[in-house]
C-alpha cells in the first residue's frame, strides 16, 4: 500500500513568492536544509521537523501556524 | 539529489563495482582469485584503504561545493535511517543463510566470500531502497 502524504498543508510556496520571489535555494540556505527538502515540503511529501518549521516561519516573519496547518480528514 | 546523498550513492556504487570485480575473479570470469588467507586479506585491505581515501577526497570535494553539504538535513537523515534499517535486516538474514550453509562442506575461502557477498548485497539493498524512497512521502 502506498504511503499517503502527511495531512499537513503549508503555504511555503505562497510565502516565498510573496517575499520577492525568494528562490527555493535561498530558502534552503536560510533554514539550513537542501533545496530538495524545500521542494519536498512544498509538495507535501515531507513534514519538516519542529525546528525547521520555526526556522521557515522566522524567515518569513510569521508564526508557525501561519505557514503550516492540519488538514482534517473528511 | 543533494550533494550529500549523491556522494553516498556514488561511493556505494564504486564500492559495489570493486567488489563486483572481486567476485568476478572468484567466479573465474577473469583475473586471479585470492587463494590464501593472506591474499584475501591483502585484497580486502587494499580495497578498504582505497575506499577510505576516496571517501575522504569525496567528502572534501563535497564540502568545498557547499559548507553544510557533508551533513544530512532532517529529511535526508530519515532516508538514510530507513535505508540502513532495511540494509541491516538484509545483513542479518544473509548471515543466517550463510550460517546454514556453513555446516555443509564449504571451504573457509567460500565462507569468507559468502560473508563478503552478504555485506555487498545489504549495501546494494540499502542503496536501492534509499533511491526508491527519495521522492516518496516520508
């Protein structure tokens, strides 16, 4: 059985684009992960650690809950 | 693939290629297989020292490419952990199979090569599984 994506949504891509078209590589450098990990987070294939989540939120100057949300199953 | 994972994958492929050559000589496809314990350990030692040197060079080159590129990030650490877990299971299973056959008439050289083959198989499984889960949800 294929593993489903974690039920966590995020606005990383949207916030990146709002912040002067910040590139995935620039965000990756800012939070200390690889660009591949940023891509996986944006595509919902990976839920970042709490530390990375806080780092992402701090880069955009918002709270963690403004970046990540829990998607309730219907 | 990140520089860290690419380095690990390339080193694994290189190691498997060298051991592939070793097993090709053991199976008599070409070259000479080690016949004594001394020959076997000399070959193994040369391979391991060569691997350590190449690993060091690869790590240095990767580190020059990017400062934090020789350390896995959160996601990569999970990929490596999952791959190593499966590789570990394969290693245990393979060693049990070798133990089973060790009671039948086998020469010490055959047993040594069988153990080496199990180690290589577990590395191969680790590599394949790591690449397979690279783009899957973790």
